[in-house]
C-alpha cells in the first residue's frame, strides 16, 4: 500500500469500526447493563433492534446526503455522531438514555458504507478501489474484535459506563485524525 493510501485505509477502517461499534457494545455489555439499569434481556434486544433498524432505514438517505455534502464531510460527521452515541451510552443511568444512544448510533450505522464507499470512489482510481474496499470492510469485523476484547476488560477495571466513555473519546480522536488526514473533497472548497 502506498504512503498515500495508508492514511486513507486507517481512516476508512476507523470509520467502519465507529459506525458499527455501538451494536456490538450493547451485546458485549448486556449483562452489566441489565443488572445496573434493571432492564430485561428483551429490552436490551429492542434497543439493539432500534439501532440496526434505524441504520437500515437511514442508509438510502445518508447516501443522498453524502452526495450533497461530499464524502470527507460525511465521514467526519459519522465519526462525530459515533463519538456522541458512545458518550451517551456511557452517561446512561436509565433505559431511556440507553435507548437514545441506540437511536443516535443508528445514524452512523446506516451511513458507514455510503460515506466510506464514496470516499474510496472520490480518492482512488478504478483498479485500486477493490483492495481498499476490502480493507475498509474489515473495520466491521475489527469492531466486533475490539468490542469483545476491550469492553469486558475496561468494565472489569471501572464500570461499563466508563468503558463506553473511553470509546467515545477514541472515536472523537478518530474524527480529529480523519480531519487532519483527509484531503478536501474534489470540487469543493472547505474551511480547514
């Protein structure tokens, strides 16, 4: 991978991790969430369903929005919203805040592929896009791995809310990294 494609790959993988992470976090942390918030497994499952359902419903709209605002801005916004959703999850002291975090997380869940695919199409020439799309898509599997290995460890040291807050900060850092690494969208003027 060339030096130019290396930073792009890091941003793409980070965007896919962040956009899908919340659903895996809910699954991995279900037991302490149930105990702490005194909710049922069914309620946890419904929050996950709201998250993925909203992601599915919002994907076509987020694709149109990506076309309108450009892939760079789309990736930056989805990273920011992912950070907000994990922060909300970390602040959840009631099932309603947890539900709100699932709703907020549904937006980047549906935006991950449209934004990152548009970024690939706008930055790479045909013949280079397939490999980068595969690298980008590994972010979903990486999200499962990271959630499964990091959240129980963080929850064991602190609490599940703190584990989520740490992830929110990581995603905020990913947004700053993407802002620094990604060039402006072609044909668009952006204020740095």
